[in-house]
């Protein structure tokens, strides 16, 4: 039997470094010691900085540390951002924190560490930017190198990434930006692919056939509609004889509620290889199978994205066939975008997945490809299953 440490011992271990918002020097030193204790090699100290903001229950607590008392629970975005707030509001303003902004380091070989957090009431892009470089600098001082940034596609996060851009056009830069501390070092910007998959599903979800003559989204490819009714019909076909082809598909996947809409795995299940196979089986039963041609085509490409970023096999060389498949997927989506934008009969705002989704998709795929081009080889590898923000939520819950 495995004997676990006592609760008191775990508390001593956890509190060996003061738990405080902002950048705590002793936390970075503790991180370096743990990496040394775990025998993390040089390449394992390269990795990504995951940034996420999660909502928390607002609460104030009085904490005693020695003879000093302090109140915990206010917005605390660091001295610089606090001073900016005073300038903007023309006076100090005390607010309760409703969110927690987190910075977590995730090494290429799996080493992870929560490096800093801030109490916020939804952080602005400039606030994320200010402390991003401070965190990068502190990691550099302690022997860790940030090679990529991973975050979801919230508006503030997209603005933050644009602030890092040299030209203002991240697509043209292949989502690569310069490190202000080391000009020859580059940092790749990668949107969290699981949130991108969810955004693709959400765009399809509001594409309804009855919207063709009404305001709203009506997605077209090769003049053929891609509408959510195709998924609804395939689901009914899947359960009609009691022996489902897609065993994970449930009514929650099809009748999406505000709560289920936030579940990443539900979005992945309707865009993966199993869904592609089910849609092809359903297509073969139709009198006019061409009506599902475009739906099948988008599933052929979305399933590659889902399978690739769930794959735990490392990319060891740039000739890996999975990389070429990923490049072809990016070409497919960008070609589709150009065809709609250049066609006078259609509108990109109504007949494509959303602009934000297209930008985030480019960031997820091209950002990852750029990361591989810089770091794969010479015995180094990158695991695509690591490139997501799942662990930041797990760390927060723990």
C-alpha cells in the first residue's frame, strides 16, 4: 500500500514559499530546485507559458502573518498596473477580485510549474502584456526558456498577442515574435486548439438551412451548405437500430445547451474521425449523397486536427507525415476563406466560420508548425498532446 503524507505535512510543503499574488522570487528559486531534484535536462527547461484567467468566487479574508494582518481578495495586478489604474480612475479604487489570472510554465518534457497569479476583475490586454515579460525575465534568470505562449481565444488574449507582433499581421509572421531580452530567440504564439475546435463547432451550430433568406450564418463550401441539420440527421441515423456507429455520440452533443456548449470534449466528438465515419455511412443512404459532400469534406479536415492534438506520440523529425497532413488542413481552410472572400455572391461574415475562429485556427496550426521548425531535430522532440491549456485548469482546481 502507498502511504500518503499527512495533511499537515502537505501544508508545510505548500507553504514553504509564501503564497502571494504577483511575482514571488522564492517561488522561481523553488521551481529551479525542483527541476534539479527531478533531473530535468536542458531541453526540458524549454517550453511554453500558459496564460489563462478563470472566474472565482469573490470573497475577502483577513490573514495574519506573524504580527502583521492583511486583507486577501482585492484586485491585485501588481504595482505597475495598480499605478496605471490610479492614473485612469484619477484616484485609488478598491475592488474585489472576481477572476484569477494565471501564468504556468510547461516544459517540452512535461515539467510544469505555476509561476505567478494575480487577482483581477477581468484583465486587460496591457495588464497581461506587462507581466508577461516580467515572468519571461524571471524564468530566464532561473534557467528556463519560454519558446511558445498558449492561451484561449478571448478578445483580450487576441489583443495581447497582437501587442507582441512586430508588424501587426501575425499570419504573415507565421505567429512568431521576437524575445525582447534575446533578439536571436523567437517565441511562437499558439491558441489553445481545444477552444478552437469548440469555436468551429459553435459556428456550425448556428448555421441553419432556414437562415438562407434571413440574417445570420449560413455556411457554404463549393456552393453546398454545411448546416447543423446534417449532424442532427446523422445522430438519428446513428441510434435508429440500437447499434450505434459513433458510440460516444449522445443527445447532449446535438441539443447543445449554454452549459454543454462550454465542454471541449463534446465539440471534439462531433468533429473527430468517428463522426466522419458516421457521416459517410449516413451519406451512403441518401438519394442525393452530394448534399453532404461539403460536410464530409470539413469533417475530413477537422478530424485530422482533433486526432493530431490528442496524439501523445512525439514529433521527432520534420518529415513526420502528421506534419504534412496538418499543413494540408491549414491550406484547406485558408483556400476556403479566399474563395468565399473573392466571390461576389457570398459574404465572409455569413458564409464562413467566424473571423475570430479562422484567426485562432491559423494560430493553433501555424504556431505549432513554426515551433516544430525551430525545435524539432538534434535529438529534440515535441509532443502535440502537451500543447494545450488543460493543465492550467487542473493546477487551479488542485
